[in-house]
């Protein structure tokens, strides 16, 4: 695709060069700074001074002044000119001879003494622009001879030339270029590269010099441009390899030059310009009668037979902007990155970032969002440039001003979309994604308020799930801009979160309460009431808690009480005084009950007033249910179970106080029995259970409960007391059958004995029982009693045996630990009988004292309770 990279500007017009001489033609040109030298076919050298002139619009032209012209006197065309500015000399090839001319006077330089200033039989020559000789007042030159298959290397001085190297070639060379020690040659049939220092050579590719004119052009250090078959411009380095793709130019190219990043080629009718970066043809200029094309230190000059022109490159930025204007993003980026080596680093970075940003907006306008995002990221785009395209997204307080000159052609998103709502929606989704990615990066440094506010507005408008995540996390949304936007889209819950983040908890709660009460419509959270309760539970402001807890408790006491029961305790939250809460909950009876249960049953607080208060509330609840008509038996049962459990398990409430409140209620006998049990008035309790309630299972359960933390004797006493109540309440009548006929109390007594026989003292029970009772009736009790007695006796014997065995083992271990021999002799006497030992068998008493075996046995028989036997054995 075309791009205007160069303009063709006249430098030397026909009239200035030749006047009225129509037969004069240009043969060669050389430019050194502002000085232009032109060699013609009539053996003249013309010297011109070129001055650049820039118009008010920045267009470049040349003011040309002819300084001198000189006839060389050889009557042949001047074939080639090369400037050696350090020597103030022109190297001239004319009539097969190379000689030196003064750059100022154009006079031929006479030969120095002892050396010549001319070389004869030359077809062409080139100057080494990367000389290996370190002398600044010396020019290296490669020369091709018309008579020999050689390349000669000369050193050119101010007044002489000196041959330093001659390199043979396999064929007659017809074109040469030199860089350092490397010679790039066009031979008759092929191109080669020679190292004249080492003699190494490398064939490149074949070429027929008879069919077309060869081109050998040095373009950079150890790199050359060659005209290859098939109309290709090939690049080759000193190793014979090509590190760039070839350019496809015309078959009839007669000259080429490089002005990075372009390759300029000349044929008979056109000048073509290809990019070295992507090898594409970028520009074509019509140029008839073209003859010469050369580059001089970055200045590209062309010549026809009659005139000289300068190919002026357009400024790089203008070329890039032209490409961007044509939406040729990839080409613009390739051109920008390819020009990096020619631009100072700081300037390039600024240019590159801007081009990337412009490219991003072009891709954005084409809805190619992935490419746009990548260009924005690499170009470090101020994200507000993108946000500003979306009307009203930037907060009113933002100080952002768009970049100038602008990075894009869009007024806003509506201008870009041209009424296409689908395109608008896609652009908004892209911005949501992009802002979400860059929000936590350094890209938004200094503009976090603008980014977060824009995101909030987009989330609210698009009903995006991330709105709550944004507001629940650390954010910089501008409150004054965000409030009306959230209200517009009925995002009241989100607005409450924003108020909370900005420290306005009271405003947040008012808003949320209005939603729960139905004044505002917002379905964001179906559990908003529970959320408010949890919010109050975690609030560090007790003023707010006291203010809004009443509303929560009236709404649902069971859930609302969590404000106090689930309240965490931390470094910024002091524990609420339970007394204050209880006083506050005075008008919320159900909540008060739940809170006291929390204190007593969950937190296990050991305070009498809390326990007593809870018992009284339980009691009031039971009495209330009892007073209702009809009575809800299910609720009453559950309420009494709670009361009874509390009465049994707590030891902190005021028993006498509670008992006094029950005196007037005859329906709470079971509870009164429990209270008598707390007061150790077990006879009264059992009397109520047995005689008033006739609830025998509860009487047995009472005995078990009342003795649960006491010793066995206490439990035995309670069961004997219960048995006595049963027996006293129903004495056997005269003539009653011995096998048990009896009344209800007798059966209760029998059942008690048979179920808990192991608790009773059997002898005492037998004394208490009526003589008329048969053994068959008491058989289970007697069996268990006998079995228990036998088990206890045998267990005692086992324990005694184990204890004795353990004692013997310990004494044995003790003796082993000592590991000292027991010495006995006829001179030592027994500690018990004081007679001497006549045999080695002894018994060792504790302390290591030896005694006769028979003395030890006698001692054990006499004192069986004394465990003095330690060990026995043979000792010597």
C-alpha cells in the first residue's frame, strides 16, 4: 500500500548547468555537505553550492549557486567523482584514468616526488567508507582494472596514491563495493564476497552481466544491496547470508540507494520506494530519462541527463501520521519501531507511546478490542483519554483535559457509534473489562477517583454483578457524582455501601430500612433485613446500634437479637454491658428471653440475677400459656421442659424466691418438687411426686438427679427414703395374699427394688418389708443384691491379690536395682535368731539383712499383715 515517503525537489536546473548547450549530458554527481559536483560528457566538472530553504508551510526547496566549472582537457566524459573531504580532493575517473582534483579550484593535483597521483586502465572504483587504516588523512579505495582480473586496493593521500593490495578474481569484475576488508564484487556471471586480508571468498548467487547492469551497493557495516535475477533486490552480509527479506523491484533497475528504512530504486521511467521493514512498495514517482541515483550521507540525489534532483524524505512523524490516517496501523507501528535506531532514545519513547495510543484508538473505533487493549497497555495510555469518550462518566470534579493534538477523531461514543446501540453496548462492556484490569495497576496512579467513579457508573447502568464488589472493597468513588447515578438506576443497596465506605453509616441504614419497609424498590438482596442485623452486630458505633436496634427487634425479635448475641469483641469494639442490654430490651419480652438464654446457656455466665431472671421469664411464659383457653399443649409442653431443665441444671437462681412465685399455682407440682430438691427437702419433694402427682417414674428420676453429684451413700439414702414413702403410703391389709396382690404403692415399691436393687442395703430393705411379701415377688431384687454382694467380695479379693503381687514385684525390682551381693558366712549370725549360718540358702529382709529361711517363714506366720519378705534365693 502506498505512502508518501519522499518528495522530488529540483536542485540543479537544466539552464543553470548547460545554458544553451543542448548536447551536454550529466555523467556523474558527487555531494559533500552543501557542495555538489557534476561531471558531464564534455569533460567538465561543475561546482555548485546548495542551500536548503524551508517555506512557511515547512516545504523544502533548494537555492543553487554555481561556483565554478573546469575543463579537464581529456575530451572524454567524466565517468565518476568521489569526494575526499579530509584531503580537500576529488577523486576523478575519466578516460580510464583515476586522478586527483582540488575540491576548491578544480585544478588537477600534480604528482608528489617519488609517487604518482594517477592510476591508468581503470573501469570503476569505490571508496571504503569503513576504512581499516587508522590514518584520518588517507582514503582507502578499491579499483577495477580493464585489463586484469584483479581488484586493487589503494591508499589515496593529498598528492599521491599508493597500491597496498592486489586481489585476483576468477572472472573479470565489473562492479565493486568495499567495507573494511570485505570486497563485494559483481563478476561476469556471479556475485562474490572476498576478504582481501585473509583471502577467503564466498559465492553469493549467479548473475549475467551481459543481460542487465549489475548493482553492488554498500548500505551499512558489512552489508550490501545487490541486483539479483528476477527483479529482486537482495541483501547480503559479509558472511554471505541475508538477514533481510529481498525487495521486489523492476527488472530494469539501473541504480539503487538506501535511506533507512527505505530502498530507493531507479529505472528508465520511475523511482520506486520499498520498505526494508516489510518489503512492501510504498511509493512510486515518475522520473523520465533517469540516469543516476546515489545517497550522500543520508541525502538521496537523482539525475537525469540534464538536471539534478534531491529526493527529500518527509518527516518520519508525518509518514506515520499519514499511515494512521489511512488506518494502516500495522505499517505505522513497523515504521515507528524500524526507525528506532535513527531517533534519540528519549524522543523515540515519547513518539512510540503516542503512536501506540493512536493505534489503540483506531482499533477501538473498529471494535477490535483485544488489539486496542494491547496497544493501550504498551502505550501507557492515560485511561481518562478513553473514559472521556463516554459522556458523563468522568466526575464533574475531574481536572482532565484531552491530549493535544488529539489521539483520535471521535468527539464521543455517540459520534463513534453513529446511533448503533449494539456498538455502544460493546464499547461499554470493553471499558468495564479494561478498567477492571488496570484499576489495580500503576496506570491509574493519580486518577483513581476518575477510574473508580467511571466503573461505578458503568456497573450501575449495566446492572453488573461487580458493582457490590467495587463498593465493598477499597475504592475512590466520588460520592457527589455517584449518589445521583445510583439513585437513577435504583441501586439503593449499593448506595448504602458507598455511604458506609465514606463513614456515613447512619445514612446507609436509613436507606436500607426504607428498602425493607417497602418505601424504595431494590431487589439486590432478598435478605436485606438479616444484612442490616449483621451490620449492626458488627458496628463499632453503639450510638447507631441503640438507635436502630429497636426497629430490628420490632421487625423480628428472634433475628434482631443477634445484634447483641452475635456481636464480636475486638480491639475497636468493646463488649456491651449485659445490664444495659437487659434494660434496653425491657419492652421486647421475647428478645429479652433470647438474650438471657444467650448469657446463661451459651456464654455460661455465673451471675445469680441472670439465672433468676431467666427462670422467672420461663415461669411467666408457662403461667401465661396455662391461662390461655384453649391451651396450646405443644407450646406448653416445650415451655415447661425449658423451665424444668433450668430448674434442675442451674444452681445460681434464688430458689426460695422462685418457689414463692409458684405457691399459688397448683399445676406446677413437678417444678415445685424440683425446687424442694434444691433446698434438700427431699421428703417434701417425694411427697408431691408420689402422693399428689402419683408420678412414680418422676420420683425415681428425682432420686437419680438429686444424687447425681453425690457419693453412693447419699444416693442410697434417697432411694431408701423413696421406698419408705411407698411402704408408708400403702400398708398391707389383713388377710392380704403374700404373693403380692397389694395396691399401687406396693407395686411401685417392688418395681423400685427390682430396677435399682444394687443401690439398696439388702439387709435394711428386708427389715423394712412387710413379712407377708413372698420371696418370689422380690426374686429379681434378691438376685441382684446377692450378685452385687458376691461381685463386691470377689472384686475385693482380686484387688488384694493384685496389690500383694505388685508389692512383691516392686520389692524384687528394688533388690535388682541394688545389684549388691549378700555375703553370709559361719561367722555371721541371723538377725532374727542370732545363730550363725550353716548353709548358703537365706532370705533377705528389706534393707539387705540376711536371715534363715525357717526364721523368715516363722516371722510371716506370726505376723501375716507385715510385708517384710523381699526376695529369696541362693547367695554366696
